[in-house]
């Protein structure tokens, strides 16, 4: 039997062992399924001076989940969780839309800028509140953020007076449906935040500090890391990301519905983080993984209407895909697959790499 | 769970004995007192519904005790119990969910207080628990939408290929309006073999949902002639998606929706929607009428359908200036 050079095999094995192999494989598989259902799925054309097509829609519609998930990744890395992001998104949308509607110059670009700034300032305040409860008062993150998850939607309802508030402001609408150099603005914002976060956490010591706080906050504090400030900061960052996501969702339909804006987005975001390989136990995190996770979820959402899954079955379909990806990624499944791959022991077992 | 229940019971009992001590009995001077337990204030539709009830009670000279349940069944049950304690003449409410009302409605029956359901039905085997149900007939709404399409089938065949391809944006899966509006529509369009639904997916009654599903349909269904949306909001989302695809809503793709809220009517008057079937929240006058009859001991039908109409763009432009919701 002519054995191919070991390098190819080793490369394959290394790819297979990579954390992101299965999420990427699932993403690829979903895209292929879509391509079979709609042969024109990958077609992208220029429409009214911007790119137009299913793939562009996926990246644009995935922007809110990606934004929320970026913030969530850092929170989860500190061994925390933020359940309030959906409510914060609703508040941001509500504040911005109500400000625009009440403003005398409701179509002006300046109004939109003030509205967005105000909404984000409110989000910082909400993030400070979450961070205060977690880092200073010492309430468990799931409970501390549950407060705002429940109360936040009420606040958003209060701001809008329970009404669906519609705005007519082209600058605000451009946040979601606008284009810059033929690319959708929403996607550019999300990818911009992604790149900036990646640079800040990886080029400075911040990422390392966040991980150390997540692994052991007390030991980190004793070692001179300001755990409290770091935890506080990530909650503010998460709220800012959530607020930006809320503004994009509101801009997408020129309106805010405090009941439904960002509903369950926290679950999608947590899912994106977990699919991306960041452990809920805190510590090591991967923003690239989160990016892949968010795109997988956005593609999944698009797949349902595209391949014509009946409305009654779409949650089931979504759940099945997620379960399969999570199972394939689990240490047990990977260990089994690994063993089957290399019948002949070639190197040290990979199992120890999985913590 | 058990503890919460016990606590709730204790609270309820406490509340009862308190109000009993208070001896707050409605004066029997011939005037009517109505207790109304509203679901909440989740939408413009609901707010208009509340306003209609409050205003028409005032007009009819009926004293209205109003409570807002904030989407919670236990709150509604609590307020119904308090109305029973206060011995109001008639209780009306829009049940937040369909099941779980038998016990509290039994209490009302024992206290000989008639109950009127508005807008939403309850699921119970004992129909003697309420006198009547006032509300929209969602099947009929779907039928009206379907009938319009059958009547305007030729004009709706935008690409003139001899087939009218409809994509449907369904409401929240499993909700009564979504099921019934789908059924009524399908029943009517089956009369014309040219018309068929080529794709159908839920947009959860929201603009964002409608927009995202429509974006997908625009890519996967090449020959869409008509969009049928189960409410205005999803239709408005679809309009955005159609515009982004470089097509003209209302012209390149016909749009039919249900509800007739202000934003929808504005789009209809602008020609971006072609036909809206009304689902009216203004059932206050009918409710007060029924209340007076019930208290006077007159017979009322078991099911009263809200008076509703349909709108074309011209009609919308006419009524838009004084549209309440």
C-alpha cells in the first residue's frame, strides 16, 4: 500500500483537531444545502450601487448577533454571563427612536447622531449597573443580569409608551440598510467592532488579564490584577455592543417594538460564543470562534425560509443543527473520532489538550 | 412551585377577606358597573382597544373598573376575583391565554355575575361559564383577503405568466390568528387554480421577522407576484425587503395584509400595500351594548363578530386623517 507522505495526513489530523473545524464544517454544509435548494444562492450582483444577494443578507442580518456575541465572549471569559443584552438592545432602540420622533427636525442627520449617542450613553449606564452588581456587590452574574433582563423590557416599554414607534430618518436607517463602498453598513460596524476588540485584547495584556480573572479572580487580585475594574469594564462593553445591535435592528425596520426587539438574542449570542469554543466556565476565549458561531447562526436562520422548512418545524430544525455541532465538538466525540482516524498511534493523545 | 402556589393562594384569600371587610358593594341604583381585565398594553392595537372600551363606557354611562394584567394570567385572575368581591354587574376580559380559566369563571358563575369575553376566546368545555364572546373572526379575515385576490387575480399576475405565485408571511406559529388567517385564505384561493402559495414561513408578527423572511423569499422564489402577510407589521417589513431588492412594492409585487393599523394604512394610501383587511380593536360600543342587554336579562348571541371592513388604497387615503390607531 503506497502510503502518502505523512505531512498531508498530519495536516488533516491537525485541521480535524482544531477547535473551529466542526463549526466551520457545519457552516460549509449549511451553505451547500442552500446551494442545492437554490442554485443561485451564492450569486451576488450589484443592485442600485451596492452588493445584493443571499450571502450579503446573511452577513448583514448576522451583524446584531455578532455584536452581542462579541461583548458576551468577554463577559463569559471572566466566568460571567449577561442575560440582559436583549433588554438593553430594546432600550437602546427605544431611546433612539423616541428621541428622533419627538425631535422637531426628525429627518435631520444631526438628530440621528444625537439619538444614537444618547442611546449608547444609556447603555453605558446600564452596563455600569450590571458591572456594579457583579463586581462590587458580588451577586452571581446570572442573577444580577436577570434583573435588567426582566426590568429592561419594562423600561423600553415605558420609553415607547407601549407603542410601535416608527421613525423617518434616512441617516438612522442607514445604520442597517445603508451601504459604504457597496458593502452593508451594519456588517461593517459589526466587523469593525470585531477587529478593534481583537486588536485590543490580543495586542495588549487585556486579553490575558481577562482570562486570568476568569480562571481565578481571587488569585488574579492577589497577583495585582484589578479584577473588579476588569469585570466592570466587560459588562459595560457588553452593554455597549448590545446597544449598537439594538440600534441596528431598530434601524432595519425604521421602528422599535419594545416587545420584540432583541427578544432571545442573548440565547443566540451565548450559543455563538459556545459554538466558537469559549467555555462557559470562563478563562480562555476565542473571538474568531465567536465570529464563526455568529455566522453559523445567521446562516441557519436564512436556511429555514430558503429551503422551505415548514413554520411548525423550524425550531426543531435549528435545534437539530445546534445539537449536532455541539456533539461533534464535545471532547468525547472528538476523542472517538481521533481514535478512529489514527488506528496506529502516531503521537501523544490529543485528549489532554481538551480541558 | 408548590410554595409559590401556596403563597399566591394565601395572598388571594387575604385579599378576599380584606375586601369583604371593606364591604365595598356596588350600589344597586340601576346603574351598571363593569369590571374589565385587560391583557396589557403590548401594541398600538391593544392601546386603541383600551381607549375604545374606556370611552364607550363613559358614553354609555357605565361605571368601568379597569385593570391591566401586564400579560400575566395570574394578574388577570386576581383582578377577576376582586371584581367578584366588589359585586360588579358584569365582568369582561381578554384572556391572555386560552386555558386555565374554569376555576375563576366558576366563582363568577356562583356569584351570578355574567362574563363577556372580548377579542380572544377561552378553551373550556363548559360554555355556560360565559355569556358571549365578542371579537374578530380570523377565518373570515383570511377569507376576505383570499376573496380579494381571487377577484383581482388577473391584475395580480404581475409577470403575466399565467400563474399567481403567492408567498405567505405567517404570524406566530400556533397562535389563533395565524392558524385561522392561513385557513381562510387557503379556502378562498382554492377556487382559482392559477393562484398558489409557493412559500410560507413565520415572521412572528414582527417587522424584522417579515423583512428577513421576505429577503430570503426574494432570493429563493424567482416569480413572486403577491405577498400575503398575516399582519401589517410583517407586510411593512416585506416592503423594506422588496425595496432593497430594487423592486416597487405594490406594483412589481402586490401586497395583502390584515389589521389596518396606522402605519399599514399610511403605506396602503401610498400604494405600497394593495389591500388591507381590517381587524378592529374598537369593540367598546358593542361591548357596552351587550353589557346593558345582559344586565337587563335579555338574550344575547353566543358569538358576536366585531364589525369590520376592508380597505383599498383610495379608501385608506380617505379615512387616514382621522384614524385612531
